[in-house]
């Protein structure tokens, strides 16, 4: 419905890597980082539940940069393309 492609990795059959890019460990690693990050909230507001993954992704994108470089990259990204996508828009798509 949203135009997403789902790749199945069957770990019960010993398959952990698919087409060289889909690796179950990537998913496990991302999930662990997200779970650890969300523990600080001691629960989440269901009203804003969709915003937490967006916020986390935003922080992940610039985490390896020094503060000055992160600010500079953020400003460049904001001016490079129009960002008219909101959570409400994504819910309707």
C-alpha cells in the first residue's frame, strides 16, 4: 500500500545475508540502538508515537560529526531540498 518492498531473511534456515545488502544484524543493531535511546523517556506518548523514530533517525544521521560540522551539514541539507513532508502527510500516504 505504501510502495515498500519487504525482504524476508529466514534465520531458521541459516540465512543471515540476502543479496549482499540485507543483513539481519543491521536490523538487530538498529533496534538495539533505538530501544536504548527510547529508555530515557520512561514510556512514550502514543499521541506522538510516530515522531520518535523520526527524531531518532535525525540524531543518528549526524551522530558521528563534530558539533560544528553537524550544524553545517544540517543547514546544507535544509537548504538543498524542500522539506514539506510531515508526520500527518506520511499517515495519509
